[in-house]
C-alpha cells in the first residue's frame, strides 16, 4: 500500500488551493494600480485595470470548475470537503474584490483629468486602499497557514478601514458648496465604499479559515447584530 | 426475558416467543406496509465486547449504544472486525467453531448472552441480511418469505401466512414486482430483487433489529439505491445496523457511523469513534477517522 493513498488527488487539491489563493495576488496587483490611478487621476491606467479584471474572472472560472470536477469525481469528505467548500467561497470573494477595483476605476474618468481634488480626501482613500491590501495579504497568509488567530485579527484591521471610511464621509460633507468639488467628493465616496467592501471580503476569507480548521462556521462580526 | 430456553418447551401459542414477542401479535394479518406506521424499536448496548476465534482476538473492548429507529453504519478497513462484531450482536459469531465472546450485549437492557436465553429466539428478534443474496433458490418466492415464519410460528394459518407474506414483500418494496408470480422460484429473481426478498424474509418474523452485512456489495447501482431507500424506510420500524465498505453508502444511508480500525495486522480491531454520520463525514474528532473517510489509507 502506498504511504499516502490518493496522492494525485491530494496534489490536485493543493494545486487548486494555490491557484485560488493566487487570485488574491492578482487582486492586490489590481488594487495597487487602482490606488495609483486614483492618486494620479490616471484614466488610462484605470482602463487597464478594468480590462485586466478578465484575468481575475478567468481564475475564478477555471478553479471553480476544477473544484466542481473534484467534488464530482473524488467524493471528498471531512477536511478536504471543508477546504473545497471554503475555496468556492474564497473564489467568490476574490471575484468580488476584483469587481470593486473595477468599480473604483470606472468612476475615475467621471471626474476628468484635472479634478478639483482635495488632498486630504485623496490621502484618506490611499490609506484605506493600502490597509485593504494589508488585509488581503494577511487573509491569504492566514489561509495558507491555517492560522485562525491571524484570521480573527482581520477584524481589527478591518476596523481601521471602517474608521477611514467614516472620515471620508465626514470630510465630503465639509468640502463646501462648489458643485464640481462636491461631485468629485461623491465619486471618492463611491471609491471609499468599494474599498470598505473589499476589506470586508478579506474578513470573509478569514472566516473560511476558521471553518476549514474547526469545522464550525461563524461570522467574526455580525453586521446586523453588532456587539 | 429474551426467548428463554425454558419457554421453548411450552405449548405453542402467544407465549412461545417470550416476553419480547408478546408486545405484538405473533402473526400479522393486515396488508399494511411495514414502513407505514412508526414504532419504537429496541436499543442494543454493548459493553467491553471482546471477540475471539480460538486464541486470536478479533475485536477488543467495544462499548457502544445502537439507537432504535436509526441506521447505524459500521465502517473500517478489511479485517478490523466490524463483520465479526455485527455477527456477535445476534449470536451468530458463536456458530463458528472456536469462536467466543466476552463482555455484554443487551437488547433493551436484556442480556443477549444470558445463560437461559435461546440463541434462536435472539436471531429471530435480531435478523440478519447477508452480503450475497441467499434466497432458497428452488423454493418459491412465497415460501422464501414464509420460511422464517414457518420455523417460528408453526400454527399460523394459510390466511395469516398470506397476510405476512404480502406485508413483508410490500415492506421490502418487492410486492408489485412479484405479486403475480409468487410460486416462481426465488432464484429466478434478479440480484437486487433477491436481496429485497431476503429482507422481506427477515422482516416477516417481525424482528426488532435488522443487521445487514454489506447488503449491496453484490448489487448494481440501481439495485443498491433501491435497497438504500428501503433501509431508510425500514428504520421507522426497526433498529438497523449495516456493515459497509462503501463510504458513500454509509454517508447516504446511515444516521450514525461507527469507525473500527486495528493498529496492525494481527492486532484486534477496536472502535475508534462513533457519532452522527454528518459529523463523521464533515468533521470527525479523530485523525484516524479523518484519514479513513478521506481515503488516505485502507
């Protein structure tokens, strides 16, 4: 009897996990470009991010299909089953995070090449974006290392993003009566909202880490019943 | 008392089967499908059961509670003692020369191995369905079902027997397929039908518990699913224990799963873990169980 039975299946599962989590790297690249496009009001770079989202969607479709095939052909149970179920969730979150980058990039041309930008607002958005990138990196590592504590820490990191989001809102209210500036501020609020959701997606991935490890699913934070 | 040997000498009648048999009629005359009305079946408990073939210990210290009206699956790699354990529950193990049992097996608190207990009465209360369908091949379908009845209730009238045969065949989901050829030999049926005929034969004597030793391993997938559906219905009336090598069958067809394993070849098998099937297949407590149900070894 071989030392490890079903070696090929296990290799396939490990490879699919790496591919799925690799999607988080693609999101981080897209998010980095998105932040750069916001900072420089770079409409061309924003368009590139929109076009490049096909790669993230492609990763989603490819790995999703392969996981379904594994389910159909290998009858996974126990940890393997939980892992596959989690990866399907993770993929959905990755796809959503890619879409949020697209959402931000689509509003950049609305405000034109030389918008009446407010430096403080841009700084808040960039800080939010960098914090969201940190969450994505941490979510990936927590999943790879099956580290529940690290996954739970995502909630603390996400609170920083939520606070910055509220700061953006307050600042937008204070930006005066200039119509162009108010319109620009509105587009930035949309961007802030997209970044806030991206960070939430990273927390969702953290919840899947806990599910893979413990077999129990629970939300780290319940938005409808905040503690 | 569990079919005490002393009672066997009594005149045949309603007391013939002992106290347990008195809880329901010795023969049924209705044509009601067995699975329609739920009833509380009986609980089997084992405490520290050790099983031997001569000097060889096949099973060690199994303590478990097999709950009524549930399907309990025994899984584990070949040689881990699950079939031996199953056979000890209705005293079939002792039919093998040199085989012996230590520990305690009770049916609703009554000792199955009590000194005054008649093993034949035990086997009537705790029926067995085997891996290979084993109808009496030349005996008619009708007589196959009535066989156990004839042995256990000799005074049943023709009308009563007709009722039991129909009820049992309906209970085994076979009636509609065979009702027009009850006089044909049991061997003329397909494999899946033969297995359902054996189940009909087992339930004809109104047991409390049905033991099934890989009942689908000789059947094709369609017949397997038919038998699994049947098992799901039979649990409303019986306590069911099934040994299976088919992990998906255990996952599909059972409510509770018990995993047996052995540390090495030649060592006795033991119970590693037992729990709700859903948990055993999604989040087992023991790594040994996880490895087995995931197909990592065995």
